[in-house]
């Protein structure tokens, strides 16, 4: 199992210095039966505390008592934990992190970016828990690692020598994984091109104004088909029978394969963009708005535009490039990248055929070229520019050469 560098989804909490960044690692563990049982017990402990805390918090809230994270933890440690001796066998770090996680979940809920925290159900919710070494660094490296509470544990693949403060264990489709953050000092990379326009697509993952095309991997389409078949198989089994569980595990594994393939191809694209270009110009797509369109929804969520944007954001700050998001209504596919002529371009038309300068270009390439010239074209429009993770609004400079083009859509 490959180490995969995950998208850092809680980007808002991350501090992006010029080149200091966090890498998230996730890799599969090689456990014996005893260790697997212990992992399950720990995950069960975490789930138990989560449900207790959520229930207690809700009951208190009904009586108009708002409990802070530390009040809740204190009450639990002094009055609840002693009642359940089995909990003292397991690592106490597990429940400490449950209170932190629950607090974070509530914060996200109050900010309106997540649903209300829910109770966790055995077999339904994902099994995961976090531990640390009580403030001491956890050293990792090679294939055998000494972890707090668990002792020596193997991974299938060699990890780079590093240290981290906390580690999270999780179960996916019957396998256990460890994930952690690592602070890495990134150096800006030499760039092969100043500006690049990126047109994100449905049939192709991305078309670059340099002429490069990133296709959706074939293995991905294949894996999707297999997943659909396995899901059909599962639906024909007797609910909760032995064969049903077997089929369910297969579905979970196929799901993971699909997600891994998708994530790999997206990482490949976004790393290439951030490492080799000084400025990356992409459309600011209203992804959630597009997904409401039922017809396109599957293909769009597959291409995972949101994931691409997040990754380009954090990777460009790592490698010393910047991201410009083109105004949402910038007609990148309707303009001629050569002369600025504008015409309607229905989705079925794959070639841009310009009547005013007779240029014939692939539709996606034309759009990416327009994006590359975005800042000089879009005078007066406001570009959102991410430089080192900060988001100032930069009014674009006027460019007399393109004034005439502007009047057509300004
Ligand atoms: Zn033209």
C-alpha cells in the first residue's frame, strides 16, 4: 500500500509559512490477531466515550448548561470512568482526544460547515481513534515502529525517519491504517513555465495551456464498474448473513480502490502544476452549484474539482508558485484565445472554430489558453489571488491591448 499524501482538509487551521508545511501520511499497518483485537477495543472505547459525551452534552444543553471541553472531561474522569474498570486497561489518551474531536465537531457545526455531531454506531461509523505519547515526540522510520501504548507495530512499507506528536488509527474495509502529520520544510522548485491556464473537464481531468492533457485513468473507470457489480451482488444477499458480510467487505475494499485511484491521479496533476509553474490560473467553479445538475453530478464529483483546487492551493504555497482563480463568470470556453471573438459554445461542440480569425482549436485547449491570459483580459474584474496561502484581493492592471476584447463581455 502506497503512502498517500492526503489533502489537508482543515486548511483553515493550517499555518502556511513561505515554505514550512505539513505532510499528512497514511499507511497500512501489518497487525497480528492480538494487535487487531486491541485496535478494535480501542476504537470501541473511543466510540463509547464519544456517545457518552455527546449524550451528556445534549442533556446538559436542554437544561441550559453549556459545558466546555475541559468541564466535560473533568466530570468524565472523576465520576464516570471509575465506574467502568475495563476502560482503565486501555490508553487514557484515547478519551482525551475524543473530547477534543467532539469540541471540534461542535465548532464546525456552529460555523455552519458541518452537520450536528452524531452518535457512532458499531459497524456503521468509521472506526478510528487518536493517541499521543503524552507530549513526547513519537519517532517513526523504517518498517518497525515503537508506538505509545501498543509497543512494536509493523507497517507494510518503509516510512521516512520522522517524528510526530500524535497518531490516528483507522479501519477501512477490514484493514487498519495509521495516519499522522509531519512538519516538512519545502524548497521552491525551478519552474519550466511562467503561467499556465488549467481547464478542468469531465471527459479529461485537465487540459493545460501548455498543451498537456491529464486524462482520467482507465483503471478508475474499470474500478467503478467493478464497484457497481459488487454492490449489486451485495443487494442480493440475505441481510446480515455470513455471505452478506463477506460481500460487504468486498464493496468496502472496492470503494477504497476507487478513492485511491482518484486521489492518486489528482495528486499527480496538482503536484505537476505547483512544481513547474510560477502562476496557475484556474476557473473558480461553483462546484456545489454544478453538482445540483443531476445529469453531470456523477462525472463532476468524480473529477473532484474541489479536491484539485484545495491541493493546488496548498501545494503552490509549498513550491513557491501562486494560484489565481478566474472570476466565476469568465467565459473561458466562449472566447477565441487568438483574437478575442466571443461566440456561444454548447457542450457538444468540441472544436473552437473562430469565424473572425479562422483559428481552429480543441475546445478545452482554447479555454485553458484563455485562462492563461486571464489577468490581461479580465481588466476590471477582480481576481482572487492566493500567495503563500493569504488571500488579498488584487484588482487587475489595465492592459490597453485587450481593452477592445473586454468591451465585449465587460
Ligand atoms: Zn479568433
